[in-house]
C-alpha cells in the first residue's frame, strides 16, 4: 500500500510538472506572437502618420530586448538597460498585468499614454525595432515586462 501511495504521488508530481511545462511553453508561444502583433500595431500607427514602417531587428532582440525583459521579470522591476550595454538604441520599457486578450494592444496603449514614449516610437527617421515580452508572477498577479528597442 505504501508503494502504491508513493507511486501515485510521484505520478501526480510528474503530471503537475508536465502541465507547468506545457503552460510555460504556451505562454512563451503566445508572447512571441504578441511581439509580432506589437510591431504590426506600431507600423499601422506609423503608416497613419505617413512614416516609414519599422523592420524587426534580430540583433537588438538578442542582445538588448531579450536580456533586459528577462532581467526585469526575474527581478520584478521596471528598469531601462544600463548605458554601456545599450548605448546605440532608444528604449521603451513597460510593466502590465496579464488580464486582457490583447497583450500587444495594451502595451501600445501604455506607450500612447506617455507622450515622450509615443513620440520616440513615432520618430520619422527610425527604421528598426525589436520587442521582448516576459511573464512572471507577482503575488497572485500575472505580470508582463516588455522591452522595446529601436533606432
């Protein structure tokens, strides 16, 4: 009987662990899709203003946006990338709660509500952009941190 209980507990932990891995994979897949949608939404706004569209930059994504978004989510802090790490791109960072169907749309609204951030994103001579969104749990709240870099 003791062996059966231990086997059952072990099986339950395996199911829970597998479920958490699936949840994490699903969240990551969704966030990568939302990053693409964010760039599409920003470009729609730029087109409305007769500005050129921004193209995704993998180098910014890998070297600036991703490490900074992961740093913010891990440390649960909203912070710009330090100079020296990022001295060649402009940056907007945000924190929001995961309580909506439109993650990218909410991030755009956050930046629109801040005139300096919005002006930066609508700069006429910018040509490239990257965004990384990371998820973390803060108490009982699901929190998203995003790092947008552009030039």
